[in-house]
C-alpha cells in the first residue's frame, strides 16, 4: 500500500469518528447529557488515535516490509469501518436525495423544508435547550433536521399542529418506541387505528374516573409522612431523585391499582409489597429497545400481580375507585393481557415523567416565595385554583417538550412537503413560549385569566386520539404534593444548573442530577 493510499485510508478511518468525537465531547453535551454518549465520544477519539498511530508507524517509521504488512491490514479494516460509519450518518441526506425525485414528491407541488440534515448537528442539539428556538428564528415555523439519522420535520405553533392533524391526520401515524413491540398488541399511544379504536376509549374512560375522597386522603397522608421524614433535622438533605421517585412510585401504585389503599391490612400489604418490589426493578427497563427474556419474565409477573389485584378489588367492592378496577365495569369483562401490560408500562413511564415534573415543582416552589406566600394567604376554592395554576405554569415552562408522529404518506401543508417515512416533531415547549400568546412567556407567573391555559394555546399532554390519558392523575398527584407543602413545609432546592437530559431527542430536560432538597417544617403561631 503506497503512501497516498495509506493517507486515504487514514482519512476514511478517522473523518467521521473525529467529527462525532468533537461534537460529543464538547462542553455542552458533556455537561447536559454525559453518560454513554460521552463514552461513545471517547471511544471515537481513541479510534482516531489508534488509526493515526498505525499510519505513523507504517508510513513515517522505519518499519520493515513485514511490519508494514501487519499494520496495513488493520488500517485498511478501519478505513472500511469508517466508510460504513460515514454511510450510516449520511443516511438522512441520502434518503432525501433519493426521495426528492420520487413521483409522490415530484407531484406534490411542495417545496422542501429549510434546515440541515447533518448528523453531527442533530447530536449537538441534545446539549442545547434552545436549539429549536434558534432553528425557528433562522428558518421560520418549519425546518428539518436529523435525529440520529432519522430525517425530522420540526413544527412550531399549536394552531399549526392542530391544522396539520385536522387536514392530514390520516397521513400521520404514531412514532413507536421499541419497547412497544414487547406489549401484546402494542402500547396504547402506538397502536394501529383498529386496535386503538377498542382499547383507546376503554383506557381513557377508566383513567378519567376521578379519585375518591378516601384515596385522596390516603395520598396526602403518605406524602406528609415522607415530607416529615425528610424534614428530620438530623437527616442530611435528600437528593431529589432519592426523595421523589419512591414517592411517585408508591402514589401511582395507589392511584392506578389501589395498592396500599387500606393501609397495613395483611394480604393487601403483602400484595402491595410484592408489586412495589417488582415494579421498582422494572423501572430500570429501557424503553429505547425491546425487552430481553429476563425483562419479559418481569413483565409477565407484574401482569399476574395486576390480575390478582383486580380480582381483589372486585371482591372487596372497591373496584370503581381506581382505573384497574373500572375496566371490568366499563367493558363487561376482566382486563386482558393487553390492558394489564399497558398499565405496567403506563406506571413505568409515568414514574419517570411525574418524578421529573415534581422536581421542577419543587424548584419553582423554592425560587418563588412571593407566589408561595400568595397561595398561603388564600383558602378554599381559591387556593385550589392557585395550586392548579402553579402546576400549569410549571408544565408550560419546564416539562412539556414535544409530541412525535411518523409521516405514513407524503403530504403538503402550507406549501411545505412532508415526505413519507420522516418524523414530525411538534415542538410544544417552544410553542408555549410564544410572545404573541403569553405575556412575558419566559417568566414564571400565576396566570389567572380564563383563556391563559386554553387548549388552543396550552397542550402539555398532547391532543387528539393519541393524547396522554394521565392528565387527571398527574394533576391529582402533583396538587396533592403542593397542598401538603403549602401549609406545613418549606423547600430549598439547589443546584438546578446545568440542566440535564437523557441522550435522546425525546427525553425531557431535568434539573441537575445533583439537585438536593432541604425540607423544613414551618413554624405555626
């Protein structure tokens, strides 16, 4: 292999890995994402170092012919691997290059969206909370990007989202995560239309049945007990994760399935403990891949525990107090495996999402003592209204991020072509910061106008048939926490910055993983 070919091999071997290493090891991504993505960047950098060393030894060193042969082989293999990686990261661009001349695109009469399908820029977006805002400022209300090689249309504005769903809903489908393949007939929000026509309305009615007074009292009692333990002066400040996740998991056990509703009664407590133990282990299952054999076994065990609990609820005459128990009343038969497995994953996903939301609630409660004082000065229905608005403002500013759809059939909207096979990211967080809709949209305020959180301008749980069914449950749990705090506890939450997120475009931004909570009891006169 002559020197020129060795140089070409080196360039092929390191060009794409070096670009990824520079992107991933940048300060923003290291601070906000970290973890496996940064480890991948380190591996890419090491790959480049090894390739450069092989080139140096072979070309610039005094190696003999035998040694040059030994080093030429791995360098050639690394060049082939680098070429394969280049093909992988460029696949969004190549896909669009092939699609743009396809008959459906050519006949559509639409223009392609502005923006870049750069793989590296899409990775960099993970570490930049304002990436989409800047994209809309540069390109307008629709632009394109690559998300790990998947070409994606980014759309700003809830009214625009509603118009697209209304006019082209049949051309859009769910954007399922891999775990859904492990759920019999699929996870609810990713089901095909025919399956969703049966299970969607059933689950929605079960979830929207309200929370009984006795369950609400139990929930507040459990939250108060946890706050009392955390406020013990001899205990060090609790990390937000260590405090919030067990609270949320136990609350969801209660509100979804009725576990722990009757306190420490023998058989009921044993069932609650068994489900909590299995559910805690299942919480660490990754939704970004299909379950492995061990995880599928865990899912079956949780499924069986829910089947037993559903029978117990009906035997005790309290079935209609929780969603799991309402299924039989609504459908005329006991919940099947599809319903129960959906409940298992709903619990898993809600634990993560509600835990993140509660962290933000405690951060804003700590940062806005003037608003907290106003709520404490209120009472009755007015206090309840203020607590609900505090929750809504937290959702608007810090938890509502996006909804995704897949383009099943090419269509054109407002002159812009949406190619089949692409993702559509409806950017909710950015839409909630629209200055034409909200006064001082980046400020946390108690917004008390009748239209401040109207569906046309505020959509934290999505809209349409695949919208999240957990809105009522989420409000019940979060307002219960705030209602206990408002009377008896103060919270100090630090550090919040830098914000962090999981290494995926559909992950929520969260306060810093080192966030700790100092909870103190209020002194009453």
